């Protein structure tokens, strides 16, 4: 009888034991991402890019020793949120970053915002945070969610494609994607279909595509969803008659590796490619291949750029990250050499940059890669900045 | 018209794969009176083993053929080592123990293989076959339908025409009586469990190139398998077949035609969300309706 | 005597945590209290009533969503939102219970699971309230009296009050005629029916009470995290609640509380504290925390079916 009380008290004390006091001059970063499951390939790429940049800086951020806590949100918003709560409240990190998917980010990032902490997004950048709900604590390093889709829509218009069938998963980024495409595509939309997030068998949807006979098919199906779709699309025999266009992140190295030769000739749009000619990118690609024995994808470049941004900002405020306003200014200034060339933030903390048309071909060593073909947009921001009240 | 035919084939394909899982599940439940939530994990193991063996042997067919007995052996080992002790326990203990087993097996697979394993589709089958003029259908899915139908036939033959099948039917119908009549129960149970595992492996291996081979892939299909055996009647293979085709069709039809219907009235995002949601709900509604009229399922094996 | 110790501990905890700057653990403790409430409600149905419900998450989820929707639609007061949640969950339990209790055994398990899944898919399709992205609430519900639930300490005490109320009610219920009848039904339904108890009615009443309490837990959960998403209704959540009850002790008064504390505590400990020898064997073992949970659960089912409460009590299973 007595035993139970002492056991519970002891257990409680063990749990309540105060954590070691955080060293004041160490930069702590909370890195939450999807690292497992078919949706996890992207998170792994971002993490690897981030870690590479950190390694090349000798494990230091802004010249100060650093610690990166890595957590797996398992593609579940509530897990991401719990991790965010732990990193923000228990581990008391200085920056939160890493999340791949917009729905998880929208659940987790508010914990950083409430604690007056910066969330630097290496991927997810949904439209509400670019416009009306723009947030001084949020910085998007990659691209506004719509951007690649707008570029693709523009390409479809320029190429004169008469009818396009649209498919995306049913979540915020999915909706953003097709909105973006439609913003610049002036032809006929054969159909607009939203699949279940995480769905992997598209037999039913593909049958519908076949019946609709569009000239082109535009899909936004990141990660494992896209891999399966492209495989099944090719298996159905429709790839001969229907042009497949995807946004660049649906057809980068993480998809090329599992799908293979079936992707030759596929067109996609992106803000970055392996062959972009600037010194930062050349260094990045070479080091990445040396370290991880594989070619980097666009996501890896984003993770890399995110680390460089945080590093540059900390360096800019000379390690005094407690001054949040100064840190924000430093983040805005973005004084670093990005893999995409020059880097500039818009006043809503989303980037302004070029977008290119890419095609999948073979490089000098016969490997399947995305090759830059032409520039679709130059110095484009996003469609929502006018609604943002921030200066 | 072509669309309807193609969707019907899709429904059939899905249903046959469900059948492979449901058959094993219904036998285990019917004969050993054990609820085995870890059945989906055997499906997952079959898929992972197939992926590895295909890579090791370089041959798709060989890889799958080897994965089947491998999974069966693992399943039987599991039965002898652990699940045996659960036969005598109440259903709640079985549910919880096998739920624990799901967690353990998921993590064990993750430790050994990582979160997923790539399984490419065999090149010969990655194109379409012209079934009717103007109606190509993926060759691989045809293979699945063919194998599924063949296994169903084989299963029926074994259960209806062989001695061991007779013992299985006797055990499903009335276990005590079968025991009294001299059936070697422990060996029969192990055999049934192994057979169930083998069926799971066939489904897992065949579906692997289409879906992703990943940790946790068993859970989603497990629920559907349970719905199937409840609809079909516990212990009845015939019921499992009817139930799984029914569920496969309802699911496919629901996923594709309901959004069309809703699309007439709602914007595309809502129609697309409502369609699959109602389709999933429909499966449970069908189950509820069938249980209302036939509380033991369509073809109950028990007397 | 030990109750006094427990009350003292529970009341003093926030003060201790706050003074040692452990705000995270205060939030964690509140979560334990809420899950303890949910698990206790399941315990009523499962432990005392003998009904293996695999769909209990449906009631937690209903409560969570109704409370959240009420808040988003402008009814920010907890005095409106939470009773609404409880009422909705009770109604759901009434409907689901009435339909499911016609069956028994595995069919009952399957039907309860099916209903929970139906709710899951329905909620998933409610795009207006977030769909599968979930619904984020701007703040916790408003309880009035100048108290701010946004303050973790206040929230903790609110949750503690509800849990205490639940435990007390369960205690009284178990010892009252209703509870005794339930236990008789659990032991042998045919005999209870023969004696003349309206078995169906008793089971349904227990089911509804449990559903209502679960709904309250759901409302608290949504308010605590300021976030709700359809995964709260998934059958694996029902499984987690079952795990808690079994771990804590089926049919024991404190089963739900002990189980929730044990499971959540175990998960947290596994993630936080690095065990040296285990790390040497398997460097990233902390990514595989559920393996440990699974093993513990299996061990409990096989060797200690009375759960933690059973280990501590000399009282034989009632």
C-alpha cells in the first residue's frame, strides 16, 4: 500500500527533474521533418542538405557552437505539433525549422510564433502566410507554394496546350497548387481532381483521365504519391498520348531514383537545378555528392540554403540573438550566397527569384538529371503580398 | 462504357487482394477463435521479404515465390512461440496482445529494413494490355486478378476436396467436436496460421510494386479485412470471397462515381473529399445493414 | 490515508513545477490528466461493464470537435462549448450504443470500430472545419470568473477537478446498485438476465455515461492543445485508450489514471532519457520507442493482466 505512493512520488520526481540549464552562447535549432514513410524522402533530403551546410561550417552557426535536435513528425500534424511544443518549451531552442508539409507546419509553427521564436521554413510556404496572415516570425526560404505551379501554367499557355487535366492531393498546398496553375494557364481545364493525401493507388483516377482524353496532365503529388502515380501512369500506356507536366519537386532526384527511365523527357518547373551556374551551387553539388554519394535534389538545396540563412543572420547580429528585432532585420537582409544565385526576400518574408523550365535528360555520366531549358519567370514574388500588412 | 468496365476491373483487383487477407483471417478466427490484429503485419512482412528477395535473386517471380514460404515459416514460428498462449484467453486479451504485436513488428521491420523497401515492377509487365479495342488495361493488374482468382480456386479445392480441408471445416464448424473426433488440433492450428501467413505474403508481394512497401502498411488494409470477414461470416471462405469482392467494388465505385455525383452540386475540393469519405462510410454502412439482417454474416460457418 | 497523499501531490505539483521552470511538464501533466479522464471513462465500459469497445475514440473525438467548432463559430465560453461537447458525445454514444449492443462478442468489437471509423471519415470530409489538416483554435475556452485557461496552472487545476469528479463518480457508481448490477452482467449476462435485470438498458446507460465523460475529455484535449484533427477519431486512438486501461488495471478504480500516466510517461521517458547500454546496442533506439511500448503491453497482457493497479493491490479481481 505504502509502496505505491513512494513509487509514484519517485517517478514524478524523476520526471520533474530539472533539465540541464541551456548554455547561453550555443545556438540550438529544432529540426522537425517527415523522415519516415513514403512521404519521408523529402524530409531526409532537406535534413541532409541542412547538415551538409552545417558540417562545412565546422558544426558552428554564425561562428558559435550549435546543437541541432532532429525529430520525425511521421507525416502526422499532431506529432509535429507535440515535437514543436517540446523543442520550444522544454529544450528551449533558438530557431525552429525543417517541416516539409504545409498541413504539419500550420499545426506546429504557431508554437514558435506564440513563443516569439523564428520559424524558418525550408519547404512549406502556404499562401495564407504570404498574404493576410503574414507573420513577422515566419521566413520562407524555398518558394511560395504556388510558384512552381504558376510557372507550369505559364509554360502550358506558352506551348499552346489545349486541354489540361489537373490532379492534386486534398490539402492546403494541393489547393494552392492548382490555383497557381490556373492563374497563368489560359486554356481549357479538362478536370480538377483532388485525391486523398497519402493515397498510393491511382487506378480509379487514371481510368478517369483516360476517359477524359486531355492533351496534358498536370499533377502535384509530392513524395511517394508522385512516385506511384508516375509508375502507374506509364503502366497504363497513357504516357504516349498525354504530356505529363509536374512541378519540379514532383520530378527531382527523390522521384527519379525509384521511377527511373520512364521519366525521360518529362517537363517540370523549378527555381533551382543541378546545372545552375554559380559558385555556391557548384560547391554545394560537389560536396553533397562527396558526402552522401548521390546527387542532391531541389529539397537538399533548400535545406542547405536554410542553414546558410540562419548562419548568416546569427553572424550578422554577432551572436546576440536575444535582440529579436535585430535578428529579424538580419534574416531579412539574407546576406548569404544561395545555391540559386542571388537571394532576396519580399516584405512578406517570401523570396523573390527566377523560375526555370527543366526537362529530364541524361548528364555526361549517363545519369538521369533535370536540365535547365529556359527561364519562365524572372524576379517573381508571389500573388499574395499585396494583402500583407507587414512593411 | 469503357470507364465502367475499367473501374469494375479495378474493383475486382482490389477485392481479390482483400480476399487473400480475409481468407487467412477468417480461418484463424473461425477455427482458433482468435482475433489476430497482427494479420496486417504478416502482410507487411510478406511485402518486405518479397522486396528483399526480388533484389537478391534478381528475378521477380523467384523473389515472390520464395517470400511466400518464408513468411509462412515466420508466421508459424510466431504462432508456436507466442500466439498459442492466447487461444485460451478472452477476446480482449487477444486484441491487446496482437495490438502490441503490431507495434513490435512495425518497429522490428523498421530496425531491420528501414522505413520502406523499394520494389520495382517487372519490366515485362509495366505496360498496358489491350483487352478490348480501345481499352488498354495495365498488364500488372491483370496479373493480380489472375493470381488472385487462381489462389481462390486453389483454396476452395483444398478446403472442399482434401482431408486437411475437411479438418479445417470441421474445426471452424465446431471445435470441441473436432477435438473429440481426434483431429490433431495444435498441428492443425499451426498449419492454418501458416497458410494464412502465406496468403498474406502473396497479397503483400503482389501489391508491393503498385503501392509502397512501407512500415505500417498493414493497418489500413487490416480494418477492411475485418469488415470483409464480418460481412462474409466468420470461418467461411466463401463468405470472405463474396465479402471482399463486395467491399472492393463499393470502394472503387464510391471513390470514382460519388465525386462525379457530388461534383454536380459542390465545388471540386468538397466533391473530391466527400466522395471518398462517403465511399469509406458506405462500406461500414453496408456492414451494419448486413449485420442487422444477418447478425452472423452472409455465410456463417458455425452451426 | 493514501488518498490524502495523492491529493496533496496532485495539488502541489504545479507549484513545484512552476518554481523549477518546468513549464513544459505542467502542460504534459495536464495531458496526462485529460487522458486519464478518457481512459477512466473507457474503464467504466470495459472494466466494469465488460464491453470491449474499440470505438471509444469516437466519443473523445466528437467532444473535441463539437467544442472546437463551437469556439470557432463564436461560442468562446467553456460553459457553452463544453456542455455541448458532452451532450453531443452522449448522444453519439446513445445512438452507437443502441445499435451496437444488439450484437456481442467480436461483432460488437467490429461494429464499435466501424462506427468510429465512420465518424473519422465523415469528419475528414468536413473541409469547412479543416478536414484532415485539422482545426487550430486561437485560444483556450473562456471559463469566466476572471480565470484564464490560457495559463497552464489554471488549466491544470480545471482538468484536475474534472478528473477528481470522474473518479469520485466512478467510485460511487461502482458501489451503488447500478455498479453491482453491471458487474453481475459482466460476469454472466445470461444469469443476470434470468434474475431479472434489464441487461440491455444497464449496458446502454453505462455506455452513454462513459461516452459523455469521454466527450468532456475530448473538449479538454482540444482546448489544451488548441488544435484538433481527425486522427483523434482513428481506431488506433481507441487502441491507445484500451492500452491505457489494460496497463493501469481493468476494472480497477484507478486503472485509467495509472494507465494514462504510465503510457504517456513511458513514451516520454523513452524519448528523453538515454539508456546507455541500450544506446550501445542500437544507436537510434529512441526512434523506435513504440517497440518498447509494445513489449511492455505484451508483457502486461501475458503476465500481469490486472495491470499496474493489480500489482499494488492485494485485493483479488472483483
